[in-house]
C-alpha cells in the first residue's frame, strides 16, 4: 500500500465494476422487490460494532452492505413508494454521484470548474421559475436549509447590517405563513434567533390556500401593536395536500406593504416546467427568495436542495466574512470570488451540483415537465379510485400530486352512497383515526406499497404523494386493491 491507495488498482477496479452492475440491476428490477421491509433485530445488532481498529477487505465490507443495508433501505426508488414527498432518483444521477466522489471537490470556494457548474445550475433554477438571471443562490441539503437561509436574508434586509453583530433582541420582527406551511418555517425562525412566536400562523381558505384577508388583518394588528412585519412565506405545494397559495396575490400584498416575499416551493416549484401547470404558479417569479428541492420532482439523488435570492448583494451581506486564512486573490487558486461560502453558512460543501447538472442535461426541462404532468395524472387516477369506492373518502382537494383519503365504515356499499360522510356509522365504537394509521402500517409491512399519514381537518388521512417518475396507474390500482383487502381483513368495511 502507498498511503491509503492500493499498490495494485485492479482489485478495486473489479469491485467497483461489480458494485455498479449490482446497483444498476437493482434499479432495473425494482418492481420485483418489496417496497420496504422491516430490518430484523438480529441484523440491526450486527451493525452495532465497536470502532474497528484493524481494517477489513473491501470485498467483505461490500458483502455486508448487500446483506445488511441494501435490502432495508427506505424504498423511495420503488414505483409504489408514495410516502411523504421523496423523489425516485435515476441511474444518471447515481453515476454523477460516483464522479463527484472521485473528484472530492470542496465547493466552499476557490477557483475551480465545479463552482462554475453550481453557478450554472442556480441560473437554470432562476430561469425555470422566471426570476432574474443574475439572482444568486446555492445548492444545500434541502428546503429546510434553503428556507432558513431565506429567513436570514430577509432578517438582514429588515434589520440592517448590525443584526449580525447585535442580534434581533428588541426589534419586534414578525413574519407570516399559512397554517399549512412546512414545519421547517417555524424551525427557521427558531434557529434565526427570532423565536417561533414571531411567526404568525395564518388560516387557510376552503382551497387550503393562505387567507389573504386574514393576512392583511394580522399585519395591521401587529403594526398597531408597534411590531415590525418583515416577511411573508407562500407555499408552492403545501406539505399535506399540495395546495398552492395565491402567489400573485401575495406578491401584490408584499409589494404594497414593503414585506419580503419568500416562496417555499419544496416540490411544487418544479411544476413551472410544465406548460399545463405553470399558470398555477403565477407570481412565483416575483419572489424575493425561493426554496425548493431538486431531489423531489426533478428526481436528483439526495441531497439537492436549492435557494435562489433575487438580490445577490444582500445574500452576500448576510453571510460573507473577511478572514485572513480565506483571503481572496485576483488570480490563482484563491480567485473566483464571491465564493459559495459567502452566500450561506457552510464552508465545506460537496459537489451536489454535478448530479443536478447531469440530470437536467440528460433529460431536458421539457421531459421533466412532462414527467411532472404524468405524476399529476396518476394522482388524478387515484382520486377517481377513491371517489368510486364506497369504502373510501377523499379528505382534501387534489391540487397537484398528493391525494389524502381514508377508509370509512359505511352502512351500505351501494354505488351512489353519499360522499359527504353523513352515512358513516358514528356510534360503532371504532377509533377510525387509529384504524387508518394501523392500516397504513399493515400496507407498508406487506411490501406492496408505502403511503404515509397526516391529519386533515382533525381526521387521520392516508396520504399518497406521487413523486416517483416510475409510478404508473397500475401501481395505484395495486395499492388501492391491497388497502381494501387489508381493511376488509380487519373487518372495517361493510359486507
């Protein structure tokens, strides 16, 4: 051995080819595999080893991976994984990860091509939604980090440069988001030192959009109380149902009130690539900042979140530091300022951009837009199945690709049964929230399909998010049929 490199690379080369073949075989044969299976306790115990003092052969370690890890992954590559909002990944994205790992580039700064790739990806992200081409941005772990960066930039915009020195104490900054907003928004307020109480939760209208009238009243009350409204967060695809706030109305309101307009577009922003769906995002191009994930609907492997900021100077003012050991030069390796480290909290950063760059170049924005449309069409098929089944009840409008429904106990199976739930037996002694939660676990453990759950209007919902490009209507039918069989086995549905 020379350092940590082998004297003879042929063995590692052979192992690498084997790994690549195995992973491609796995992707090619997904439908024959269970979506998910619980990991046996005996195998979990095998992973709980002391820190190894002596090394082992890579071939033996890979055998452990194949036996202990690969069969028990979360399953989001599988076409019948519909839980939460997980992208399915692609083969080209997997290969891009291999290339990025080989380069082992640190994208905190300095002058090298990987940074130019990330800058190009950010320009594409801005172009995708119609934001200015000179917007700045970064690739980050996900929308949680992207939303936090947006809150910090908006805080700097409202409080001025000394907020970085003296903090936010006594400034009375308050922001606003719908009750349907993702939990990472209050977390961002917490981490930014504003406190979660500084985030006003605004109710939703019947379409599950942020209620503009309620927002206007909240801002007026806070100003009358001597507070300083500074930020409104709109959602392009809410976490529970996929609803899209009235982004154009929010943009108008923020412009009139002098408020920072941020859009959390975690997965819904990618609908901008669909000519049929783009109009639903009208107003997103007017955002001061946008957070979204390439690892969701764009099918890029985890992780690949993105933050785009309309004002590049303001983003740099929020994060940049002057440190002697990170001095920028006019030429040489320390050139190419501003560095990504000037635009966010991380100095050490991986080459996330390569898998995004290769994905967008391989498939093109038009095909990704068509894929988004297909996911929505598959969700519409699930909606139709729910509406047609007397045992099932739709719990929320289907805006894009998320369907929330539940199993209910009916007094009849007649095809024309009232869909309002009025014929649901109310005094049957069954805890239907618990029943639906247990039913989802039954389905997950069957290996047939993986939806998740949420609460809609105070009721437990089965939530199916159609994000995987591999999911087809046949997968929906298999999931619904299995769900009904499992429900009948539990004695839930009327005979």
